C-alpha cells in the first residue's frame, strides 16, 4: 500500500481489522503463511468492491475471510497429508516459567488441533468464530449461509455429548442388566 492508500478511510478500516482477520484465518487454517495469504486476498476483494455499499465492514471482512479459509480447507482436503499437524505458536506469559508455557501450549495446542481436525470445514469455522471470538451462532449462520446448530449441540460439545452413543460393556457379574 502507498502513503496515499493509508489516508483512505477504507484502507484505515481494513488495517484496524487486519490482526483480527489474520487471527481468524490462522485459527481456522493453522498456518501463518496461509492466514497472511487469506488476509491479502480479502484486501484485494475489498479494493475491488464499492466500499460505500458495505453497511458493516467488519462483518463483511469476517465473512470474506471465513469463506476464503473454508475454500482453502476444501482444497487441502483434496490433497490431504494425514498425520501432519499445522505449526504451533507459543507466547510467553509474564508470570509463568517458560517450561510451563511450553508444556501448556503443547498439550492445549495439540488437543485443539485434534478437535479441529475432527470437524468438517463449516463446523471448524463456526467453532473458531464462536468459541475463540465470541461471535453468536446466529451471526455465523448468516455469514456462512447455513442454519445455526441447536444450542445443546455446539461444535465444541459435538465430540462429547452429541457424538455417536458409546456402547457400554456390562460390568463383570451384572449379567448384562
């Protein structure tokens, strides 16, 4: 972007949203490079759009980034390399020891990636937007052109409560009753 672009109100609004958009794309895609590419593509689409026709720029950009991320996930699924997990990011907290941060990031990061890998792309986007960015399911449904999941069965709870029933083996000596 040039200096003239920086004085443009649309450019300034995009720059104000850039970190949030990159964070959404990273959490959906698991790759900084892909997240940056999605952000750049969102900028290109915004620059070709008549910004005055956009009532809610933040919502429009979130929708574009979400859809671009889903498209990239669909493309990845056709050429999946099973067993590979995306890169992890570890940030240091002021009050914790570095080794504690690493252990926590490894355990939570890998668990989150396993959960995200088990979800379909649309569910993955809904999970990231709702659970990590507190976007209501109604807004997510409007941006992804699907209906919101029932409140009792959010993508976060799907693996635990709403998944297929687990058959329980009878305990020894109970005769199956």
